[in-house]
DNA sequence: GTCAAAACATGAAACGTTACATGAAATATA
DNA sequence: TATATTTCATGTAACGTTTCATGTTTTGAC
C-alpha cells in the first residue's frame, strides 16, 4: 500500500490558474478574493482535482482536528454505544476520531497517551483502567467514569442516584430483602458510588440487603454457590437483586432460569447501564439507564472547550429507571 | 482546546546536544550514528522530553500510518465486533484507525472517502451501502461484504455455504417445511448469497420452504401478520426458520415467545452472524458464525499488501454452525 | 489631472521533518 | 610520509501549507 503517485499541490493550482500561491490558499480557505481570481482558481481546482494536504496544514497550524478515544473495546455494548455517540458528537464538530481499543491493558493505555503527545491528536477522551496513567499537562484529556485528579475533567452518570433509585424501586415493588451483586474487577471508582447509593436507598426505605462480589473469572459458578446458600425448600431468602451492570444481570438472569427461579415473580432484578443489544429493542432487564448520548456530547464539549478555567472536575449526568421485564410493574410494554 | 505551548523540535535537541539536525534525525530513526553522538543526542532528547512531530513526518513521507474504517455504526453487535477486531489487527501492524460511523448515509460515506484522498489516511476499509461510491484509483480500499468492482478487493464470509448449512441442518434435525426470513434493506449484495445457499441446501435435502421479506420499518408487525397467516389450531405450518441475520432472529424469537410458540420444540430457528452480546456468553440463537477475527485480519492484510497484483477481487472465509438453544440438538451446553 | 488612500494580489518565510550532496576526519594502502 | 579510501557528521533543500509584509492596482477626492 504505497502512495507513489503525487497529488496536485497548491503550486500546481496557482500555475494552472495563473495566480499566486497565497491567492489559492485564500480561495481554499474561503477568505476574500477578487471574483475574477476566485473563478479562475476554482476552475483550476476542479480541473486538477486538487485536495488540500492535511499534513501540511497540521504542520502549520499544529492541529489535527483529531481526537483519540481510549476505550477497552467496542464489543461490550456499553462501550460500543459510548464509542458510537462520541464519534457522532465529534463529527458534528468536524473532528475526526482515532479509536484506541486498550483491552484494559495499562501499558497500551499509556502508549496511546504518549501518541497523543506526539501531536497525532489534539486531545483524548478516555475510559481507562490504569490508575497510574500519566497525562501531560498540555494534552487536553477528558475522563469517563473515573476521576483522575483535579486538573482532568470527568464525565459520569449519577451513579449514586442510580443505586438509590434501584433500591427504592425494589422496595416500592414489595421487596423485603435484597442482594447487591457486583463483579470483582471494579477498578474504576465511580461505579462504587452505585453501591453507596444502593445502601442509602435501602436505608431510607427500610430494605435489608446483603452484598456479594462475583469474581470475573467465573461469576456463574460463584453465583450458583451463592444461590445454593440462600435457597431453602425451593425458596430464595431474598426477593430482589441489584446488579452493578447489565452485563452481570444478563449472567444472573440465565442462572436464575437454570434454577427455575421465576423472574420477576420469585425475585425481581434491576441492572445498570441500559443496554439494548439490537438498537431499538427492549432492555434485557429492568435497569438504570445511563444517558450515553448526553455523556458523549458532554465529553466532546469539555474537551473542545477553549477556556481551561471553565472545565469542572466532575460532570454528573442524571440516570433514569427503565422497565425491562424483570421487575413487577404495570407491564406497559406487553400490549404493544 | 488550543495547543499554545510549543513542543521542543529536533532543532532544539540539536542545539542542546551540540550536533547537527541530521544527526538527531538519525538517532530518532535508529540509523547508524557514532556512539559519542548518540549518547549526547539521547540525553538531550530525555532532557527536553522531545517527541517527533508526526505532521512533519507525514508531510515528508506522504504517509500517516492511519487507516479509516467506514462502518454504519458500532452499536450493532456485528459491526461492533468487526470494528474491534480490525482495530486490533491494525494495531498489530502499528497502524492507527480512524473510526467513521456512516449511519448508512451514502453522503457521509462519500465524504469520508474524499477525506482519505486528502491524505488524512493511507487507506480505507469499508462496509458501505452506497452503490455509487466513488473510490479514487490510487486510494487503497478494501470492501467488506460487498463487491465494488474488479479493482477493489472484497472480504466476506462464505454466505452461500452458510445458507446451505442452515438448510441442511434444519432438514437433518427433522424440519419438513421452512421459512426463510430476511429484512427488506439488504442493500449489500453479498448476503443475498445466503438465500441462494439456503435454496440450494433445501433442494439437496428435499426441504420445502417459503420466503418472507420483513420490512425494517416494523418487522414485528409484519412477522406477526406472517404468523397469523400460517397458524391453524395453534399449530404453525412451518417447523423451521432461517433468519438472514441474528438481529432479525432476535426479533423473531421474541415474537414467537409472545405467541407462545415453543422454540425449538414447535419451530427451530437458525440465525446468521454469530452474535454473542456480552463477550464470552452463549449465542442468542443457533446460528451460522462469521469468522469475524479472520475477516478483520484479512482486510488489514489485503489493504497493507504492497503488491497490487496480489489482491484477489474476493476473499471468501469459511463459516461454522453453532448451537444456541433454538434448534433440537444434543444439548451440550445445558450440563455445564 | 494629480495625489492620497484603500483594496488586494503577491511571494517569501516558516512550520519540523527527511534525504542527499558535501566535506572533514580517520583509517588503510603504497 | 603521501595518497587513496572509507567513514560519518554536516547543513541545505525539499515536502505543501499559511501568514504577513510588500508592492501594485484601483478608486475616490480635490
């Protein structure tokens, strides 16, 4: 894949149109130029099929109009959705997006940050898991779901409120004793607030609960064990579950089915994130929905904001509860 | 987001080290330089925290080591997976990836191709839907799932074989009369081969079938209508379904449940793509699995291949059948 | 008809790199 | 020791833009 042909340059256009280099530059950039000149230059551009060379532009302007997105992968539906909406938000502002799938690898994360400093991108939006990530002072950076110090703005949903809403919802729907399930690998600190919120919600509604950490290695086995510990005569000792992610809820739901435990009749389940696998479809489970499009928009806004002083350290966006079939509720979707 | 500080340049390094500009360049690029010089230059680089400016490099070399991926979005799991694996394959070759979500918009698709010609990328990998897409002769392009003429290589899975396998599987599992469901918006031509393969498979196994096109606007309603037309005394007139995508199968499965039709007892269902929503989980349905990692690798290989002559017009990669609970089969997953 | 002022095209310099021709120093040959 | 040869740092010329000081032309005023 070698580019051995040489594209026409401004010089070629200038020669073709019989004008000076600077005049062509002005026409290309929409600056005022005499009409007779403009017409000739435009004709020459069309004739030669001229396109500006953006390296040269970048070299002069020290700007690429390119932003890097650091994200573990695009397969997880939550990351996939974020990626898409950030891409759209950047396009709207005429920025390009470099996708950097880090695979949760701190080494790769750091490598991409270095890349940004090599002027390959103007800024970075990052959902990273490297607690020691070093970000240069003059490289604009916006973090998602993870505070990285006072200098770096962080965009997150209101994780605390989400947990609280989940607890209150479960209580309001008749639950007496709930289980809070989370996975072990919560390296990011923001989602821990979900737990705090859930606890606060339980407290305010008088809902008792217990917490269980499911190891990422084999959450299935761990959850099976958890169930067998809490089952007696075919009845579970808890009647509500809050899973810290929809992903986990998805696992849990399968296992509950395997145990012939009915959802939501025997136990109600609420997840977190608001994943809908095939676009406009229903939610996998009742869930706390993160406002992904808003978060994306906010990340881009903050990153491109010129005034460094106007960058708040943490932007918290509101979450909503959505019914997804795993809670008792007026089944508003069934009659569609 | 302005970059107002000025990073150190090779000139600065040269001055600091007391050597010539060219010497610094050589050190940076790992070319042979006398040891005493190398040491001094390396020290200066560290001291000034020098990073090469890649615009300048790009301007000289006319290469960005960046590839654009044109894809409708990253939310659809199939696209999401393709995006991820292409990203990984490009990284392995030390290329960067510009993500361009086109939203099925031919105008945007064309715009991105233009961008590539502006030297912003070295080549394009595209899963596009614009039948009139104009691609410049000297812009390397690899198409996915869509033949775009003899000059442009296309990477696809063996759609024909996939359809055939699906038909044969249904027949082998006892189906007598099948339904072939596809969505209306199959603008790409490659997936049409799935139908041809299915027909061939039906023929060879003596399986009768009928075809139904479900409009993308409201596939649910259309399928409901289809079912009511084919149901008598609570019994369907067909006992096997082949859906042209897992996405469609996902819809269909929900509707079948709503109609209280048991899967796979009453009707068996096979999809296409091999989607697994949460990473390593089970398939949504029994399905024909596209070898996405291989396809990604192949796209990158073809794109970066220097020898234009060695680019075949169509690379067809093998598919496999995977059990996903919607067909009658030794239930190998249940005892896990 | 002359002069001042405004309007606007011009072309050189600079951005940071790489490549190449140059020349100086070190080594080998006679 | 003098010359031929190699080695290798040097510095300049591109790469294709943008910007800005310069110079030319046109317009308007007296």
